[in-house]
C-alpha cells in the first residue's frame, strides 16, 4: 500500500522551475533512497513531503487523503531530519527532546517515550550534556531522535550523513536500517553507496524531473552490464573476433597496448551468466597467454550516470 503519493507536483522559486511535474509513490515499510546530484530538487521535495513547503500545482496524498487540503493531516505522522538538525546548543540533550515534545504536542507517556528514543538513538551517555558540546555524530543522532518524537509513521531524512567522518557514517547508516524495521523511511542523498547499502527502493531525480523509480535490486538487473578486464599477449584482431563470438558478449574494446605486446581489453556483457569460464576456455583452446582476468559487476553509480546521460542526450 502506498503511504505517500505525489501527483504532478511542480514548484518554482521566482522564475526558476525547481520541480517539474513530478509524480512518485512511497510504499509502507520501504526505505527509499531519493537520489540526485546537488541542485536536483531533493531538498525541495523533502520539504513538500513534510508540509514545510506547498507546491505550485499538483497533489500530495497521505494514505489516500490530500495533505494539501488538510495540512494538519501529516503534522504528527511524519518525522523530519533536515540537513542541519534543529538543535538548541544552550539546552541539554534531554532538554532539547522535552522542548520538541512540547512543540509536537506530546502529552501522555512523555518520560517513557524519551527513555525509548534515547535508547534507540544511542544518546544515553550524552543525554545530560549541552547540545553545543556534542560531536557531529551525536548531533545527528539527536536530530534523528527529535524526528522520532510523537512516534511518526514516516521518517524524512535529508542528507543524514553529510559532514560525518567514516565511523559516524557507518553508525548512522546502521541506525537508519534499524529504524527502517518499524518506520517507512525516505532518505535523500547524493552519495550513491549510501543509497545502495541502506535502501530497498530508489527514486532518481535530476533537474527537477523524476528519471526512474524502482526496487534497488531490480534497477541493477534492468541495466545489467557486467564488465571483464583482460590482460593478454595475443594478436589483437584474432582475439577480438573470437571473444565477440562468446554468447552474451555485447562489446569488446582495447583500452591499452604496451610495447611488450601486452594488450588490455574490456569485455561487456548483458548476460546474467558469469562468462569467465568461457573466456578462460577460449584462451586455452587457442594457446593464448592470459595474464589476468577480473570481473566488475554493475553498481548504482553506473546506473545513475547512465540515467543522467540518457536524459541529457
């Protein structure tokens, strides 16, 4: 079931068109990667999803009801972590959480909720520290904790690992995956590896337009191009002709030649099968010298760049 659906949303800032008639859906229980380069329209979309911005046209449905006609509908249903967490540095961690409970109108079970969220977000050791003294990683955890207040159904996270060191990034991603077991999560990012590791679905946006919306694993399979890197000593024409005859091979190209006679080749395949055995057998039958053979599987980076390139062309 779609918990969120945007229909034909457009947004201008002055004369600049930021979102151009975009439509997509978020299914309950998803961890969705909203992926695009800087300036693609990600943050604007996040703010529309949280009710902080209204579009110029289109509709936003939350559980099939219009969140634009009834803005209060999503007030306590969606938790939001902006790129810069809304933290008061002169308040302690627990005081920040208490303050935002007041803002969100949490009345009953306040202490129980605070204890639960402090535990989930790993804030126990710093809960009595001034927020201004927290590391960047703990500030991000506090921002996530604020977003969780009121037990929302959906978490909107805008670039949640920006500015973190590698250890903090790893911890934050682990926390997001844990939260995704109970919440629907929409994760905005321009970091491809982050989306690939954390998210089960991907939406790619560029220049205010949705380029694709797909399950992460299906997206990789849909644009399935395996590459094989070969280094050999053989006659260039003969080896290319024979490699192209292998079933599943779509392209063979020379990428380097050395005076010693060594040739570096790249072999591309749109087959799901691993062709390394066929390549080795070919070399063996022809008594060609195979110096090295390696396989490179498709990545989200390849897919992202292919989508951007195709649209620009």
